[in-house]
């Protein structure tokens, strides 16, 4: 009898990769990175709103700068950016920004998606008079120091703001003949922004000739702000400041602690 043969074993299929998608995604990311690096910085003009104009570009879309920016026809300084391409996979734009307006400098990280604009670790500062083109009233001088851990806007309305603005050596030509009014802190704690985009912040002095305790409230619907609180002179205040406070006390009176009520409204 012919020798029996062992049952033939079925041929094993050649193992395949579980999925080709990781390879495809890596390839697409590499191609996208090359495109971002090669595109000129001036391409951003196609994505700017009508009120913003930019020119004097250098670098690429990934890491570039615009030497001249204007907002509603006002000089808004210069901007340098470095994109984070990975954010594009989530339909968002993320970048590190460096903004300069004469001697005023700000750095921070920003993220834009279809719903909101979020900024983190916004730090910097400089002479407030360098911001005159952006709305700081003429005659005001001083140095600002800005530090915000979180700033979020949704459809142009504030949604969150945590941080502070400190101004030192503040003066104004129309107050106390331009004498140094000292320094002031504007602080926004967690929860400073309500569900309607209104903002409340605490304003205090840090030891100058004016003793100030006040709240600043911003109305998102009316684009107006209101400063409400009390003020009192400190020993050694300049004579011109004492004279103006005395005139104010004649109109507003003083509370039992000798403080003068103040209410100032301003618009944006």
C-alpha cells in the first residue's frame, strides 16, 4: 500500500497591517507641514476680516511676521507668529504670538476655532501712551504690566478672563497738573465674566497719593464701562490733586470714612 500522507496544512495568510490609516495620516501631516513652511506669510491676508489690514510681510505661513498692521484705519503695530500645525487636524488654528506697538510688547499663545478665540499666558507691557492709536486718551502716561492666564472670546463677547493689569507712574495732563498719581491694579478673578459676556474687575491703588477702592463693570451689549467706588487723598498728596479732590467733595460729599464716591462711565 502506498505510504499514507499527512493531511496538508492550509496555507497561512500573509499578515497584514491592522490599518493603513496611521500611515496615511502621517503622510498627509508631512505634506501639510511642507505646504505651511513653503507658503509665504502674505497668504494670511486672505483670512483677515475687512477691518484689519496687514503689509510688510516676511517669513512663511508657519513662522512669519507682518511689519505693519492697522485696525479700522488705526496703527496697530507689528505681529510675529509661529503656527502649531497639529491644531489643524482639529479644525483649529493655534499659534504663539509676539506683538509690538512702539515700546509696548505682548507675548502669548492663541487658539481659534469655529466657536471661539482663546489666549493663554498673555504677558508683557510698556508705555501706555504708545497705545494712543488704539484708544488710550491723549494726555495719559504711565507703564502697564499685563499678565493674563486665560482670555476667551465667543462671537466677539468675553467668555472668560483671569489675570491682572498693573499700571505704575500714572499721570494725566488734566489731573493735578500732570502729577504722578501712583500705581493701580485691575484684577479679574475666575468668574469675572458672566453668561452674557459682562465683565467685573476690582480696581485698587498700590500706595500712591490716591487711596482708591473701586469696581469696574463692562457691559457687553452696550459696549460701555462703569467705574464705581470711592477715593481719598493720602498724606503728602500734591496740592493740585488736593484742590481737585476738594472740588469733587463739594459735589459728591464724603462718607463717614472721609472717602468721596466716584462714578465714571466710558465707552469702547
